């Protein structure tokens, strides 16, 4: 890798901080959904993110931030991310945070399938084996036939598909589009879409702690996405992907501290299988692309 080792370490640090933000966002969503409409919480999450992004970006860029070569792709990306958010918020209403996070992080492996099917990319046998291993880990988590398996697991599995589509479109757009512009559009598209449902579900939060959690959700979403932008500006995606799986650890920690929930031993096994297969898949990408990765201690 051409970038100095310090940049690589900064990128890794930003990714780990971003996963901590996203795990805390999920934990807060799970906690707040018990007493507030999911769609109201979703509107606050997008509206606060859009406002923060505008306040930060507009003074320096002005109308230039609106310039895009592919407005239809921007709209499609915003729609996909909004669908991901809806599925995530409803999933977290019914599922523990740790189990939800592990299932959703199956997405990088599903992208392998889409790359082979849609993009006609050649996929090595070892990568197919990792996809199967990750899927097996998901089956261990949800355990069909047990009390862990019900209709709610369909939501995060649908989220895996929409998120994979979102990531592939993002990868395609990143070659020509400014990531700040992409982030700006997704924030406001999500705000506009969630505003359409607001008249039918609106309820005024009554407690100041609820207002604080709503504000926290918007701030965490904004900071998390900005940290990812900073990370990908300093290191290749293949180098950073294994560290995305630290989100499972943060999610389990948040679920334990805030919601007093710890997964059982078999769920931990399934989480480990998903994380291991995903991390090995990222390592394989590094090896195939022949990108030398600097050791952290350097």
C-alpha cells in the first residue's frame, strides 16, 4: 500500500470508532423503540443527521455539494439506505442488538454472491466456502425450529439483501462521486421519505430522556458516517473490512450494559463464525489484490 503506515492506523482507528457509534445507535434504537413509534424515531434520526451535515458542509462548499453526475443513482442510493434503516429499526424493536448485528454483518459475504451473479466476477472456491460458513453461523444464531426462530428474523435477513445492494451501488458511485455529496443526499432523501409517514404516526415525545436519546441517535449516525468517510480516505476497503466486525463486540457490550441481555453460548458460537468468515474474506481480498498491509505495531 502506497500510503504510510500512520495513515493505515488512522483509518483502522476511524473504522473502530465508527462501529462503536453504529453499535451505540442500535442499542439506543432498541431502547427507545419500547416506548416510541419506530417511524417517529427514524424521522428524528434522519432529520438530525441531515441538519448536522448541512451545517458542517454548506459553509465551505455551498451549492457545489449538490453537484452530481448521477442524480438517479443518488436517489436510488438514498432509497436503499432508507429501506435499510426501516428494516433495521423494526428488527431492533423485536431482536437483541448483538444477534441483529451478527446477522446484518453477513452482508459482505452476500456481496460476494452478488458479484458472481450480477457482475459475473470469478469467485474462488475458498471464498464460496467462507460464504457457506457465514451462512452456517447465521443458522446457529437463529436456530430454525427453536424459540430463537420466528418471523422477526426475516427482517434482518431482508436487511442483508438491501444493504448488499446499497454497498454495491456505493462502490460503483464512489468512482465518480464525492463521498460528502453522497452523504448529503442520503441524509435529505431519508428525511423526505420519513416525513411522508410522519402525519400518520406522529406522537410527541413526553420525557426529556427520550428527546436526549433521539438527539443522540442523529448525532451518532452523522459522526459514524463521517468517520467511515475519513477511514476510507486513508486505507483501502479490503484493509479496513476485518475491523468492521468489532461492531459485534460493541453491540453485545451495549446490550449487556443497557438492556441487561447476554447471548447464550450457541449464539456466541454463531457470532464468532460470522465474524471469522467475514474477516477471512477480507484477508483473501487483500491477498488477491496483493495489497501489503502494515502491521499495527509498525
